[in-house]
C-alpha cells in the first residue's frame, strides 16, 4: 500500500510538473503572441530589434538611406521606405522615433526646420521653430536692475517656447504616402515596450537626474534609477501621448489632455505657455536660401534660421581664393575661413531675426557684391580683429539633432530639430512623459548679452510675443546639374553653420569622402568672442601657426554630430554618421 501510495504520489507529482510546464509554455505563448500583436511594427520588421542593435557608421545603399543620431531611428526610417513610404514618410517616422530613443534632442516638446527637395525639383521649407508665448515680454529674463537671470531662460518651464515639432511633422505629412498613424506606430512601440539604451544615453540621463527632479513637478521614466548601458528604458506616459497624437492628430498634442498637462507643468517653474498659445501655434512655410558654389547648387534654411545666409556668405567670401590649393585645416585655409566666419557672424548678430518681425536683408547679405565688399580689407596671413570688423552696413529697405533621408525616387529631406540644450530645460511634462525646450535662451535677452552659446544679438532678435528666436540650425541640400546630390546637417549651437561650411569645403575643395569630411576636426569663430575654438584632435601645427599670427585659439570638446547622405556617381546612396556620437545609418 505504502509502495503503491508512494507510486501514486510520484505519479501525481510528475503529472503536476508536466501540467505546470505546459501551463508555463502556454502562458508564454499567450504573452509572446499578445506582445507581438501589440507590436505590429516590430513584429513585421523582425530585423530591427530594439533590445539588440548595432551602430553602423557608413554604408552605401542601392535605393534609399537614412542617417540619424540613433540606430533604431535610422532603421525605422529605412523600413518605412522599404514598406512603400517616401523620404517624407521616413523623416516623420524618424523624428517621432528620435523623440523616444534620443530624448536629449529628438523631441516632440521642441522645434526645428524641415528642408526638402522633391524629386521633381520642388523645394519645401517648413519652419516649426518654437515661438515666444503671448505673455512673453522683451525684458522677461532681466532682474529689477536690468541684469540677465540666465537660469530663467535655461532651466525649467520659464525657458520654454511654444513647441512646434508635432505641427512640423503633420505639415510634412502633406508630402508623404503612408497614413500618419502608421508612421507614429514605431515610436509608440519603442516607448511602450522599451528599448535598450546606449552607454552615452545612460551617462546623459544619470548626469541630469538631479536637474530632471528639480525642474519637473513629478518624477519620470528618466529618474526611476541609475542607468547603465544595456538597461531597457520604458516610457509609458510618452507612449500614451504619442497615441493621442496618433488618434487625434494636432489636437492630440495642442488640445485636450496633452495641452492641459503642458499648461499644468508651467506652474511648477514659472512657465507662461497657455492653452491659447498651444492652440494657435502654426508652422510656417519658408522660401529656402539658394546659391551656387563652384558648380554646386546649395539649398539651405532661411530666417528664423541664420544658417542658410551664413553659409552662403562664407562660401561666397572664400570662393575667389582657390581654397582647393590651400589644403584642409592648414594655417592658410583656416585663417582665410576664420576671417569669413568673423564677418558672417558679425552680420548674424546685427541683421538676423524672425523675418515676420524684423526685416532681414537676405538678398544683400547673400549677394556676390556684398561678399566681395566684406572681404576687401582681408589680408592673407594677417589676423583680423572683431574690434575693427563690425557688422556690414546694409542698405536694403551639445543638444540638437540632425537627420537626413534620400529615397529611391530622389526626394531629399534634411531636418535639424532641437530642445536647445541637451534634454532642453530638463523639465518632463508630468503625465505626458516628454521634455520641454529651453529655446527662449536663443533670443537676445538684452542687447550685447551673450546666450548659452556666447552669441550676442540686438533688436533683430529681441523677445516679442509670437516671435521665433534666431537659430543656427542649417539643414542643407546640394544639387548638381539639377540632380539630387547631398543632404547634410549637424547640431552644435552657433558652431552649426561653420561645421556645415567646413564640411562642404572638405567635400568640394578638398575632395574628401562624405565620411571623411564629417569626421574631420572642425574649427569655429563667431566674431565675438574674438577667438578660434578648435576640436581636441585639431592639427597642433595649425594651432601653433595661428597663435604665432596673433589669433587666440582654444581647444574645445567635440562640436556636433554631423550626419549626411551623398548620391554617388553610380546612383548609390552613401550614408555617413558622425564618429562623435551613436549616429548610425540604415537603408536598403
Ligand atoms: O537653434 C539653435 O541654433 C540652437 N538652439 C541649437 C542648439 C544646438 O545645436 C545644441 N546642440 N548641440
């Protein structure tokens, strides 16, 4: 009996174990299938694994390519094109994905510029730059004595302009092929089911944890723990916000619960964005800046970005000097280019601002005659001075992110988008899970007072309700013989136009490959301060020669993260991501 009994017991136990195992397997299958159903995008794109992915720095693709600050965002964009979308579809999916996987700069709480050239030659410039709220005023960042309080224009909700990114993407959708809901889906899944973060992201989130907690009204997904590379970041509140946009379009962000949450967050740190500001925000279509340089046709963004005008001015100023014979980053080429930078940035401070509030003399500034006149006191090999070189007389009444897309048809998109500083104002909208910008600091808070990039400005860039702050973002496209050739851009505050300028000179004059041009060490002069900043790997011989000529030269960390795509002579899309970040390319 005992034996039998024990046999029965053993049998029962065996049966239970089998049953339990079966139950576990069934449960697992249910979870996996639910998870898969809930993830329609990643389920049908098994080659993209949010939990295991690699950075690809350079590759040429037969049909289409994306290059952005994060491998997952690039892969999402490329997959969207493989699914039948065009470069606009890919750009929208990439921007929303960056808002999840690259929270330091990818955003829905910031703004940016979308520059495109359709395969038929049509140019499109969408300005979705943040705007000053209705209750903003000229001296809002000054104390009673008239001194600037920079923390107010940098930290917390008081620093935020009205976000433009969601309208920017919805306007871009006019040129896309696939439904908007489908383009937002990958971002929702990345936020809801998480993705593995890189070491760079882990460090960034940890270093700002105290600021996130101080500047926001509630803890957030970012402040849950100390992060390390390989951890999975889940952002359920951001997923819910993205779902509201997916379901309701503009109203999912600028009205209803998301708008209420933004306005509530304002109370925590002196913000002034109202429901009315959000509802009234409009993106603007801007006519791009166009000019030629040595047989290449360059298209870039117009004010309120200063970038297009500045690169036009600088390239025109150096064009007569045969830069191709001077070598890259030599004393001869750097001193010439620095003198062009000095002059263009002096004009930026004086003449550039939101064109709806300030008459920007664009036509004159980018004319050949003006460039020639500006360089008439240039003496090769002699250091200039910003005390002598002022803005021209014109008589005419670490974090932003750039990404580029070129599709199979030849549509080219270049988008630079930002929260201004890395992680913006460090304020996460409670309940909505996204960071707000601190773009108000890009205004000139007082004439002659430098902003966080050391740039000064005056009346042209003063604060007025509804006005957009002057930007340096320079999304740029190039065509040759009316055919698409390059899409390029970079973050880096005021260094942006100079980086694009130097990148283009590296390609056109020094015949570098796109990747080499992007990775080459950069230098920067912005008129005031009267000093040249150089990246840490800049050639020592050139630094010493510049110092010997009387220039002040200071080494700085890295300047930006330039991403670009170039169409090679065989039609292949050669995509390159900057060595300076996690930037990564994808395509097919
Ligand atoms: O619009 C601008 O010029 C700045 N807000 C860009 C900021 C930026 O590039 C920061 N990146 N490192």
